[in-house]
C-alpha cells in the first residue's frame, strides 16, 4: 500500500472519466470514506454520494461521470476550512483506490446540486466533485484548461514559505522536520491554481496565512477552502512521518503583507 506522500505526488484533477458507473464495491468504499472523515476544525461537514442522472447533476467540464460527491456545512466561523480539509481527505482516499475526482466550485449546475444536498438557509455547499474511473485520454477541453491555468505548475518553496518573518524566504533544506509536510502542502490543488497559502516557520511552530487573490462571493471565501485542503496535506504528511503536534489559532501578529490573513498555526511537539 502506498503512503500519503505517494498519493499526493501522484494526484491530479480528473475531469474525463470512463463512461461507467461505480461498481457496488467502489460505491461502498466511497460511502465508507465519506461517513468516517474527521477534521480538526470544528464545523461538522455532511457528505452525500449522488447519482448524476437521478438528480440532474451536470458540469460543462466533466465527461463520462455517473456519480458525484458533494458536501455542505453550516455557515459558522471555520466552516470553509473544515470543508476543504474534509473534502481533500475524501479526494485523497479516492485517489488511493484509483478513483478520479476534481473539486468544482464554479463549473457545475449549482441549483440541482444544492437541491440534491438539501442545502438549508444557514448552510453552504462550496464544492462538489465527480467520482469515477479516470479515462486514459483527457478530453480536448480538459487538456486546454490545464494549460490555460498552468495546473501542472506550483510556486517555488521559498516563494511561499518563510523563516521567522515574511521578509526571509525559507529554503527546503532549512525547514528541518517541516520540510516534507510543507512540500506536500505546496502540491495541493486550489481554485484556478492560485495557491493562496503562505507559511512562516518560527521554531517549533508554523503559522499559516491566506493571500487573498480571488473575490469573495455569496458562497463565501473559496480560498479558505483551499487553505483547508492545504492544511490536510500538511497534517496527513506530518502524521505519516510521526511528527506530532496540533493546530492552535493564536495570531502571532506577524507583519503580514497587505491582503494576507492569518489562519492558524501548527505547534509541533518537542
Ligand atoms: C476549491 C476548488 C475549486 C475548484 N473549482 C473548479 C471549477 O469550478 N472548475 C474546474 O474545472 N476546476 C476547478 N478546480 C480544480 C483546479 O483548477 C485544479 O485543482 C488546479 O488547476 C490544479 O490542478 P490539479 O488539481 O490537477 O493539480 C477547483 C479546485 C479547488 C481546490
């Protein structure tokens, strides 16, 4: 069985699927995963596995998917963070089994998804994802999209991670035991591949920040979902490597660049 680092390194968004429904075994696997996900960020996340034909679920970028997974959360502080964390845990568990996913915030028939999820007035469903068997060849549209938003690229390590303060870039070799968790965080998917995460390593603590580069909508701040995704990559890698610690939210009042918001910190056990 491969570990989380291999899964993260091998993952990519999948928009082109073999045109066949999940087998009963794979349906049961997905159901089991989505019922058991826990997050360190309070807000409870409710998932459902939905049949596309039954609920009229559509996406202009998806080809050949028969099922979707969607998730909703109460609109409370930390909701988007919890949702991003939980949703990425599902996507990684799907990838471990060879199932393809891609989070969709914009490219989906939102009304039919929200009806299928019975989203109430105090709730939000930021993303949904198809789940199925990746086709051998990407659709032309998917290939063009990947090129247009440079989906295979990520910002360099020392461009997004810092040592002590935002003024001092951090090199991978100076990141010590945080190197691999940060490197796996760097590979995370994000809305339009904006990669809003920034981190400042200070001794045994890593402070995480969000660089706002997309406008908020009625659905909330989609880049907080990205932050939740990124933190799942960080925590799952730390756990796999035996690096113990916990998230605490205590603003270090670091002089963050304009438009950069403190999110949370990871305190490693000594
Ligand atoms: C929160 C979120 C929302 C996204 N929304 C969409 C979307 O609406 N349509 C789409 O085609 N891709 C969407 N994506 C997929 C990203 O474009 C993709 O993750 C990014 O380009 C990086 O590519 P990769 O996942 O293959 O590494 C979304 C990803 C995230 C994390």
